[in-house]
């Protein structure tokens, strides 16, 4: 008698990658008999067309689905802080313990001593935003998330254009003659945009970056600029554009304020003069102006661009290009810094219920986080969710020491036992994006994308939003908003998009565009500034941000002899620190590595493969040197932010980040760090 084996039932479900990534790829999950068999790219998705990036292909089929790597139950600390010794606990017990620590803060009116820090661990709208309701109602001190990433750029664009959350619709490229990518690296940080969109771009592509990234190498023109000199480059481009009669004075007069002040500065910066500051041949500046001036032209301002001491001023200066040439409000034009949910009708606050705030304290910058944690009167408790600040934040040694305070009660909500979770008193296990329904609003393409539950929550883990609902209940908080369910929130969110799409329909489609035709950025040329115009110059820049009223031609000097400017951009293999625990990814990353130019290697006596010490103040990181012709002289590259535990030194590049801040919004200037670099003898 033949044994009848029932046929295996294979099915596919669509979802979306909710990492903090421009691409927001469509995902096709293959299920065998209802169990996840593979997580792959969705062949129907217009951005990624069937593939996932290499890091997600490995991690989503590796550590993210490995039950032995995931946090399974709440954990309560038993050992010394930082040692990572815990014992499992029930949700009831863990929440009771947290409530017993937070309750007294509220009783004594000391809610501000609960610090809370979070970021884009997941970009599912609900799992990213809903927990804010809890903190708004409770009244803790928020560590402003963007101060470790993009805040300087947001702050200046908000004053200039009234919003920083409205960018070009990538579909408008079909009408464009030129794309200028300024300080972004799609080949790492938006790999499918690089692979497809950029390749299909119909006009000229110009990249301004100190590194010859893959995107730069593939562009028609790469301006390999000296870091921190971008404002001068912007003025030189404006100079060359004026000479080509590419200024649109009618547009400037009608739609902007303060352009004449800038025109005076432009006069000073011929491409020849700027060339000496920026390290870029004058002819290349002229050529870039010729491409951009031919228009219609688009500008993509990266986030790496503004992590500089002069980052706010730099973004202001770069954003002058579309304004002076009238490349705004027409097909094929515009600029992109970040496309917020607003471009799809969903305001950022939609899910955060800011009305629950009552005299909440002023938020703090990430650059003041370690110092606030050192002070027991400033910080009695800490909650971390969607973030791994020990790996990603500034002042790594100081932060770790402060987190080891016995009298600081720390809760970490995580999928994995990260370097930050090691310092927790209570670890709460979060469900992954594969385990809950949500909506993703990508920050490049203006899609509305599904996040669909394709598997049950791993062990006892729960989605962020449910964890914070339960915590509110444990604290007896009365506000109804703290308990709204996903079944109420998701349809309301989809309603706000005005597309009429239902969640059921989105599950079958994966992603839909915000509108049938490309959306026009600033179509009505109305700007949400006090004047209703683009405010190039305004006293508000001084009063609100401490910048000059007009964009300035300030620039950094090259580092002093023996030092290199340390840039720590996106790695191909990590998403900030995420995936730093995946064994296959660890094998790809290898030991800590610093990339230097062949010229600097000769000057500094550092050979290929040498062990070198990068130093700043009392801190150091030992790396293996690699020579790379991609890197400009004077620059060292160490990619951000592997897990500390994966390195025998228990450190990563952020040990060298001495809390350097940009000129605006107390935002990070991690790309302005200057390090001493010396060979290690004997070999490390
Ligand atoms: N040297 C240097 N450092 C940098 C940068 C740099 O350029 N150079 N860049 C900075 C930038 S741009 C940023 S944005 C920051 C980012 O820094 P972080 O905010 O620390 O981002 P990640 O390292 O990705 O950590 C996110 C964590 O969220 C967890 N997570 C994922 N999904 C969920 C979920 O559903 N729920 C919960 N609770 N957790 C989840 C992941 O496991 C991960 O540990 O790093 C900054 N650090
Ligand atoms: N693979 C991968 N993708 C990611 C991330 C990741 O960690 N890994 N992180 C995600 C996050 S949180 C963010 S915020 C985005 C960031 O995405 P991007 O905006 O692309 O930011 P970075 O990779 O930090 O830096 C981009 C480029 O800025 C250049 N740069 C540095 N200093 C200067 C300067 O002074 N002038 C100019 N012109 N260029 C400069 C760097 O050389 C680098 O090539 O990427 C997201 N995507
Ligand atoms: S991290 Fe970015 S490139 Fe990789 S799968 Fe997710 S969205 Fe796509
Ligand atoms: Mo970021």
C-alpha cells in the first residue's frame, strides 16, 4: 500500500519591509502549510521588482526568524547591570514591576525624570507612533529622535519652505532633465532606487559626495567634494547658473523672500575660487551647473549631508538651487529630503495624540542623553523602544557608564537582546513586522503600503502598540486614546489617505500610489511660512535656530596634519545596528575596518591590512585599514553601527562620537569628527 502524503500547500502573502530605508520594498512571504518558508521580494512591487537587498534577504530568513535569537518572554534582570543576566517573567509580573516604578514618579509629579528614547526600529505607522500616546499622557522627557539622524535638515527646511516633509514624487522623473544627488548614497541606503529608478532616470545624474559611491561612479558626473564645504559649492553652482542665465528672477520675486541678500554672497564664489575650498575642479562645477541649469531638474538632499557641524547652513544653501532656478511646482522639478505621511494625507501626529500632553517637559537632544542619564535627579527611569542607542548614539563609553547606574530603572522593548537591552532592568519582547498588521508610508516613493500579519507573534512577544496599551492599563491610565485598537486605527489611517483603499484590498495589492498621476510638490506655490513665500532669509533663523538670517558661505577647514575627517555612512550589510547579530552578516562585515585613500595611506604610513588606532580624545577604536580609491584624501570611512558584542573590543565607531553637534536643532554632527590615526605596534 503506498503511503499517501498530503500535498504541501504553498501560498504567498504580500507585506512591506518597514525598516528605516528609502525603498520600503514589497515583500512576498512564501508559506508552506501556513508556516513561513521564505521571505522574498515581491515581483509586482514597482520599487524592488522581486528582490530584497542582500542584508534583508539574509536577516529575514536568518536571525529574524530564528527562535533562539528572538526575545521570547519578558525578562527581569538578575545580574549586574550591563552583564545581560535575566530571568523570564510573565507579562503580568513584568508590567507590575514597571508600574511599581513609574507610579511613584507620577504621584510625586516627577514624570519628567522618565526619559524615553525611540526611533525607526520599525516604520509601521502604528507600531512606530502609537506608543507616543503613552508618553504624551504620562509626561516623560523625550529624547528627540531626529537629533541622532536628520533634525538639522528638517529644522531649516521647515523655516524655509514651511515644511520639510513634502518632497518630490519620484514618478515625476519622467519629465526631468537632471537629478542632483547631494550627500545621499542610494547604492547603500536605497539599493533598489539605485538599481532601477536611477538607472531609468531619463536625464543627467550628478552626485556630490566625498566618496565615490556606486551611485557616484554610475552618475554622469561626480563632484568629489571635501566634507563640510557644501555651502560654498552651492554658492559656486549658483554663480555658474547665473552666468548661464539660468536664474528665474520672476519666480524669485513672486515666491521668495531675501534672495537679493544671497545674490551678494553668490558674487564672491566663482567656481575657480570655490574649487580651492571644495577640492573639486572648476570645470566640473561648471559642468554640473550646465546639467542642472538645463532643467527641469530635481534635487535629492541626503541625510548624511547634514550630519555636520555646519549641517543646517549646508542644507539651506543646497536648497537654494531649486529656488533660484524656479525648479519648484512643475513636473520634473522639486527637491527631496523626506516624504512624510502628509504627502499621503496622514499628518505625523495622526497616531500620536499630541493633545494628551499636559505641560510635558522640553525634549532633550541625543547629544545630551548621556549627560542626562548621569544625573540621578534628571533621570530616575528610562524607556527605550525601536532603538539601540548603545550602538547608535553618541558618547558610547559615557552612555554605557550612565546606563550601568543601579538607581536608574530601565525598560527596553526589543526583538533581540541588544547591547542596550543588556543594561535593562526589564526587557519586553516585541513582535516583528511579520507578526502584526500595520501600514507603511515610505519616505521616498509616495505609496501606501501594507504590513500584513503573516505569522503568529513569536512566543510571548507582542507588537509595540499592544505593549503600551497593557502598560497604560497596568498604570490605570484613564485616557481612551491609549487603548484604541488596530482595527479602529488602520481604517482611520487609510481613510485619511483619501484613496478609498480598504485594508483587505491593500493586502492583495501590497502598495498603491497616493494618486494616479505623479503628485506635484508645492503645486500651488503656497508655502506654510509666515509670509506664504519661501523664506530664504528671515530673522527667524536667528531667533529660532541661532543661524545667520541668510544662508552663509561658511565652510570647514581641512583637518590638521595627522588627522582625518571620519565619515560613518550606511553600510551595505546593516540597517544602523539592526542585523548586527545575524551570523551570516557578521561574517560579511568581518573585523572593524577603516577605509582610507591610497594617498593618505602613504602619508600616514599605513599599509593595506594594517592594524590602526583611530583616536579622539581619550577614546580609541582599533580597525583594520583598507585602501580604497573611492575615498577622498583627508577622509576616513568606518561604516555605522555594528553590535558592540560582535567585536572583541566591545565598541563600535560611535565610541569616537564625542557628542559633536550641528549648527541647528542640537542635531548630530557625527560626520565632522576628526580622528588621529596611527599604526598599532605590535599588530593588534
Ligand atoms: N556613527 C554613526 N552613527 C549613527 C549614524 C551615522 O551616520 N554614523 N546614523 C544615525 C542614524 S541616521 C540613525 S536613524 C540612528 C538609528 O539608531 P537606532 O534608532 O538605534 O536604530 P537601529 O540601530 O536600527 O535600532 C533599532 C532597533 O529596533 C529594533 N526593532 C525592530 N523592530 C522593532 C519593533 O517592532 N519593536 C521594537 N520595540 N523594536 C524593534 C531592532 O531590533 C533594533 O535593535 O543611528 C545613528 N547612528
Ligand atoms: N544599508 C543601509 N541603508 C540605510 C541605513 C543603513 O544603516 N544601512 N540607514 C538608514 C537611515 S537611518 C538613514 S537616515 C538613511 C541615510 O541615507 P543617506 O542620506 O544616504 O546617508 P548616509 O549613508 O549617512 O550618507 C550619504 C552620503 O553622504 C556623504 N557625506 C558625508 N559627509 C558629506 C559632506 O560633507 N558633503 C557631502 N556632499 N556628502 C557627505 C557620505 O559620503 C555618504 O556617501 O539611510 C537609511 N538606509
Ligand atoms: S532594508 Fe530597504 S532595501 Fe532592504 S528590503 Fe528593506 S526596504 Fe528593501
Ligand atoms: Mo537615520
